[in-house]
């Protein structure tokens, strides 16, 4: 694999089996992503977009094909991958700062240095004044920024974004898409995002 290819998806197929028969979600899909690159996959609902992210994350095994991340074949979940879902999944009983620290808590990585890093991210992206607020006190766009910072807090090498703006109205969707793309570029993150919205993809 070329050194330039940070992510390599090779001939991935996925067939789901049920009592009603087989459903082919993916058929011989291949693409690459260089380090620091943002890749956007566009397609209608039900075309397998979330499936490919789950395969890259190691949550689902492909029926055939291989995924390499930084030269290593993916066989299981990887702590160096951050996953941002359609909904922000913020816990309403935790403050913004406490929500952002959840991933670090799970990995037993909460230190003075990591808290300092998270606080810096909140400050850089305009959320420092809200760190002691609760999710229901924030707008939808701000909540999505919090969700992204929570993902960045674990310092992942790769970010996977599964239609992260679909819960927002159209105007906010484009604004937040532009905002989050700016954050990803500033943090120099490699990211793969899926969406059904062509205009959203163009803004990314």
C-alpha cells in the first residue's frame, strides 16, 4: 500500500442474511483517503453508507474485501477511530464539559493534561462560556459542535461522520457543516463522512 494512502478500502462487499433472504448492502466498493483528507460519500437512504462506516470502524465484518488504516488491516474496533453519529447523544444530566470527557473516561485517560486539551478545544471553537451548561440549554448546531469536540478529545487518527447534520434544519445544516469542516481542517484530521444531501457534501 502506498504511504500516501492513510485509509484504503479494497473491494468491500456486504450481504445481510435474514429469514426473507439476502440483502446486498455493498458490492465491490473501493476508495482511498490520504492523511488529512476529508472524503464525503453521497447516496440515498438505504444504499449502504452507514454500513461502510461500520466496516471501517471494525463494528461490522465485510462479506468480502479488506480495510487498511495506516497500513494495518482492520479486524476489530480501533481506539484510534472516532465515530460521530446522526444524533449528538449528549447526556442531558451532564454538563457540556462532562459530556466532552466521556470518551476519555471510558478509556481511563482523564488527566490534567487531557482536561486542559478539552478546555482548549471548547475555547477555540466558541464553547468555553457554555462548558457548565447542560445540553438542553444549547442550540442544535452548538450541540453538534460539542459532539465533534467529544470525538476529537480522544485524539483519533481517523474520524467517521454518519450524516452528522441530518437532525438540523436546512439553513443550520449548511452553517454547521461549514463550521465542522473548518474544525476538521484546522485540527488536520482525516475524516470520512456520509450524507444523502448533495449540497451538504459540496459545503464540506
